[in-house]
C-alpha cells in the first residue's frame, strides 16, 4: 500500500540534492586568493571582480553556434571581469586560470551527503526516481558525474539536451513518459519556484515539494503543495501523500 498515491519522484539537482550555492561561495574565495597573489589587488577590487563574474554567469546565454564552448565562454567572463575592474587583464592566461580554479573547486565540493544518498537509496525501493536538471549540457553532465548521482536514479534528464527546459510542460511530459507514469502518480522536489514548482504545477503533477532555502522568498503566484527546509524531510511529505 506504500506506493498507492505516489509512483514516481522527479528531483531537481542544484541546491536540492547538492549544495551548489555553497560550493560557488568557496570557489569564489579561492579565485579571490589567486587574484590577490597574482595582481596584488585590494579586497574591494577582488570583490568587484567576483561580483562581475557572478553577474555574467547569471546573465549567460550559451549558444554553441557562436563557436565557443562553455569553458571558453566562462574563461572570458573572468577575463572581462578583471579588465572592467582594473582596466586591463595583465596576464593572458589569468582569465582561464581563474576559471579552471573556480570550476575545479566547485566540482570537488559537489557531492551528495551520506544522508541524501541513504534517502535516495531507500526511496528507490518504493518509487521510480528521475533527476531533472536545467542548464547547459556539459556543465550539468559534469556535475552529475562528479556527484555520482546517476546510480541513484532510473533516469537522468538534462534540460540543455532537450527542446525546452523547466518549467515547460514538454520536458515534464518527456519525464513522465520515461518513467511510464501519469502526472497524478508523480511529484517533483526542487528549490526553484520559477522552474521546479511552476513546471510541476503546469504539468499537473500530483504534488510539488519546494525546498525553501533560508534566503528564498515565497511567491503570491506560484504556490507549492508542500514546503520543507531540506530534502531530508521528504519522507514526512510522502507519508502524508500516501
Ligand atoms: Mg535547483
């Protein structure tokens, strides 16, 4: 009777199963140290460079047809952030050195905690599990690989490999098809109201479970069925649903 209500669970990856934001903070600190030693900059300039990089990352629209891969695009973000702050990028390879350090630091920290791994293992005995992550293919596939996520899921879907990403209904339809379940058999768990929750609502899933991070604001428009502080609270939600 355990699975009477829910047959499948779709999970978001970033900031739901792994602490991508926390890893990003540490990665920026590391790059800050590199900039300090290589350019002898003061803390305020380093902060400006890091903030500019974050902004470029946030506004990034990746198009492989432009002839650059994601590594080149992001190395250029660093180079431009340095240039815009100090007037020039004194060392040709500094942008790519910053990027390599930022990327490797971030990836090293993107692991699922033993508690999250145990939760997924347990859920897999009762439910079909699908990982649905938005973003550029190479970046997301690298995260999936380093966090050893794949073995915990029946299916992995990367938004950048599909026609449309979350919150589009089409990608949710694809997930349901892959899982072999109907919308009313499936729930989604994620930290983003705009993509995970809105998408789950538009696709008429049985329930949407919002992982509300400390700094997140509730929305008057997008109302999740359940709100929890941590993915580890999911068993209580499932007990309520089933
Ligand atoms: Mg997320």
